[in-house]
C-alpha cells in the first residue's frame, strides 16, 4: 500500500515485580516481550522492512506493584536496553513504561488514591530521558480501581458447624479477580451496622473458586442485605462475562463525590 507503519516493540527486561505470579509479566520465563538476546534479529529484520519504522520501546513488568523500588530498577534497566539500540544506530523516540502501580485493596476508604506522587518521583530520579524523547505511562488500574463498587444482595446465610456462608447474588463472572488471582477485596454489609460475625462470602456460581473472601468480619447478614465489594473499578465490568449463562450486572454511574 506504500504506507509506513510506526511501531514500538515490547521488551522483556527480566525484572521481578514482586506481585502475584499470574500478573508478573517482566521475567524472562514470562511469555511477554522480546528478550535482549533477540535484539540483533529485530534490527536485522527491520532493516529488511522499509515499511516499518521503529519509534519506541515498551515495557510492562506486572500489575498491582506496591514496591516502588521495582520501578526504580525498571528505569535503570531501560537505560541499559535503550543504549543497545542507540549504539546500533536505532534512535528511540518513545519510551513506554507500561503500568502496574498498585492500589490499596485492604483499606479503600482510608487510602483511596494511588501514590502517584511517589511513583512519578521515583521515575523522575531514575529514568534517563534523552532530548526529544517522549515518555508514556499506562496507569489504568491506579486511576479507576477505587471508582467502582460491586453491589450485591445476600441470597442466603448457610450456617455450618464450623463456619457461616453469606451467599451473594454476585459471582465470579461479575468480578474475576478473587477467583483468578486469589485477590483481596474489602467487603461491607451496607444494610447493617450491628454486631460483627465471620463469614465465608461466596457467590452462586457452581465453582469452589467463586469465593469473595474467607472468614470476613461483617455486620450480621440476613437475606436481602445489600453488600458492597469495593475496589471493583478495574477488571470488573470490562472483564465481566455470562459464565453459567448469568446476565451481566447493570451499571450505574454517578458524578456525585459525596
């Protein structure tokens, strides 16, 4: 077609994000990205492709990263890797650091905003930005995770000899993180402020992994109580599905910050 495609390549920097193994994406054993040993093949291939123009390098080492030294290490590694391209006659116009900045799922009300200032200060101190370069970030989770809540109802309280189950009408199809990553979400009974009791909070899907949390301390639950599963703004509605032929949950939006 006589057109030139501007591209970036995803690079695997071999950095441990110190996060759950399912969302660690920057180690050499992970499936993501091109490893440094293949850089020469990339440059040779680009030399044979006049319709491709390499503009940038893209990195993403994992998600829900709460240890800022991980980002400092990434910045230093980026300098090593982009230096290789520069020395081989391939200038890098764009650096994309991906995302990964974590949020506080344990205390969403007490700590509702991700630590952006410390994050960007870490990047500023450790990333070498050459004249004319542009730096990109993808802080999706950090921006939206605390902006959404999954509101459900208690269908039934099942009382066993050793534990109580609060069975909700929301399941793993509505928010997959707990089932997929064994992730923690704060859970709150919105209908009661009475005495606290411990429950295994579960969904109605026919899977043992359909569990919101074990031994959670909630105000005493009864059928019909409204329950909030907090921090559902990321990986909630956008990853929801009709598993077990369940309908998708309705979404309600509000600009009211109160």
